[in-house]
C-alpha cells in the first residue's frame, strides 16, 4: 500500500518533535543530577573541630597568598551553614588575599539571651552536621533529639529478677554550647600564632560575633557584621572598642537597613572613629551577584585597619 505524499512531511515532523522532547528530558534529568551532586559534595576544607572530648562541624582553609595576614573566624546566619551566603563566599575567597579562614557550625542562636540547650552532635559521629543543604531548616526537631529526651527519662539502671541481667544506662554526652564552640575556634586560631584574629558574622551570626568580642579572653583585632538586624536586648554597638565594619546590601530588607542606620547614628553621636559602614549596591542576602565586591570590601578594610602601618615599615 502506498503512503499518501501529504503524510510524509507530517511523519518526519513527528520524529523531529520526539527527538527534541527526548533531548529536553535528558537535559533536565542531567541538570537535576548535577544539582544533587553539588549539594552532596564534601565541603572544601572540612575538618571537625575538637571541643573537649567531642567534635563539631567546621571548615578550615589556609592562606594561599604566601604572605599570611591573619585569621578569620566566620559565623553563619540562622538556618544556614558553614558554606552559606556571604560566609561561604568569604571563607573560600579570603585565603587568596592572605587570610586563613575558619567557619564553624552553629546549632543554637537563642543562647544570646537564653540558657543553653543540648546539641545534636555526639563524639561518636563528629560529622553529623557537616553538610546541611542551603534550604534546610535547622530549627526542625530531629529524631535524635527524641531519642535523647526519651533516654533522659529512663532510670540509670533497671533491676529485674535475680536471674535477669541489669540493663546498663545508655552513654550520654555533655552539651556543647554556642559559647564553647566559638571559644574553641578562637583558641585554635590563637594557638596557631595568628597576630590578627578577625570575627565576621552574617545576620544572627553578626550578633554572636559582637557578643563574643566583648566576652572572649582571646584578643580579637577587628569585627565585621554583615546584614545584621536589630540587636538583642542588652546588646549595644557602642560597647565595642575594636575596629568595626558593618556591610549592608542595598537589596536587603528595610528592617535590617533601619537597624544598621540606627547603629551608625549611635556611633556618630558617641564620636567613635572605630566604626565604619559600607553599602554594596545590588547585593541581597546571598551576595551572589556581587561576590568579588564583598571580598574586596572586607579585605580592603582589614588591610587598612590592621596592616597599613606594617606595610609602610
């Protein structure tokens, strides 16, 4: 049977559309797979940090310039992790400018005003919070928390019939507070002999950085706060005596902008010359559109505050 001529173009059109649709589907699957691989990849420089007899998630990158200029401790924002937003950019880019970078995982931010609560890490699994996807909610309850609470209500030993064995208590670990995490990180940097130790925090991490500067026994040379909102009650920017820089993204939320402008006014009223404010045009919370501008601002300011006199000599 002969195929009518009018159906031949339609037949080839159908084949062409099938090929295009198949290629699009393959490309979509490949893109999804690449995204999954990227999220599951090991964090560059990941090295658990010892806190007593336990460990917390941390990432350390040594300077690659050849001329060491100091060390930076980076504190991420709430619901984020050691490779998130500005913190992730700075920890990867500052080493090329001579700065050693250390970022640690923060579990609880409520400890600024509240009593510490148990962590989710254990000594037997130091990497339990090593890699958290950027969109993960760290405030959600973990099954591990339920296990810990249940075991806390169980008596230390359970005595049964004389012929039965006594059940041994489950091994537990002391909590690691946020303050202990930061202290351990600062102590590590101090023991390495860095003369210039800098604290950088984004959002709620900025509040932790400010609080730490006022309380730690480790000398801190400078403080940088990135897009940090209104401070908790009892905290004030005027309490800081070290050189302080606030960075504000022009696309940040209005309440954050207002909080930073208020702190700037406070420092001007106090006639404090150790405070500076830099606004980065086009930057939102993640700084993904202006990553190099952020690093340049941070390094440039640190160099001027801490290294200019050394360079002149």
